[in-house]
């Protein structure tokens, strides 16, 4: 008598890891739709606009974002910069407008909450220091990290980005909240102000 294959998570993940992108996409939106729409990149299926046409893709992206957010709450965020950038890349994936996000941290640099405070246009977002200070106090944050995206695809910070960071750092210092970093996300690329000496 033959035994059934194991349905353990390891076995399932081994099978899934050997499938092509098109095959996996077919599991989400159907094989015929995948064959018709897939053109060598998964990005169109997970961008803000297009993902709404593929509800299961939008759900998958949101589940991954939430899972990565849970992981951030279990670790000292500043000690694991790749975990932060992984989360932010998923968060900003396919955004066609700039938005400004604050990660609120406790005294041990563990994540309290992530909040998108401001949304803008393709090329800029208006950020109000007063609102950042208010939100930091509301979450009782000991420290914060900022992040915003560049839909243009370049991670190079503008002079306005640098000036804003210094303004926010000075405003938050008045209420004993440290600014640990400001990350610029552009697609799969990230730039850290802390690592490049801009903060």
C-alpha cells in the first residue's frame, strides 16, 4: 500500500518554490488569466491600481505586508534594517504618488505602529512637523523612523527631503523623541539617511 505524500508546510513550500512566477500567479487569478496577462513581471499585478482588478493579488500583498509588520514588532527595528526595508518595499509597491510614513518605536526600538501620515502627488508630499510631533506623542514613541517613496524610481534624496528631515529632527528633539533614520524607497531600492550620513 502506498502512503500519501506528506502535507507538512516544508513539503508544500518545496513544491511552491519550484513553480514559475506564471504558475504561482495562475494559482491566484486562474491559469487562463495568468497566461493571457503575465508578461514576465509580477509588478503589474501588485501595484495599487492594477491589484484592485485582481482582488486575490491585493489580498496576497496585504497579507505579506501585515506579516512583515508583525515581524517588525518582534525585533529591535534599528538593529535589523533589512527587515524594515523589506516591509517598506511591500508597503510602497506600485504607488504612483508620494506618501510619507512614520514608524513609531518604543525605548527598545521595537515597533509600536506604522502610520502613513501624508499623501501627495507624483513628485512631492507636503509634510507638517506639528502633525508628526502630535502623532509621536499619541503613540508615546521614544524614537521614530521616517520613510517616503519616489515613484520616479530614483532613491536620490532632494534638498527638500534633507531639509525636512532636519526640521523634523529638531521639532521632535523638543519632546525627547529621537529620529533614527529616514528611508527613501524607489521600487526594490532603498536609501538610508543614517547609512549615508545625512542624519
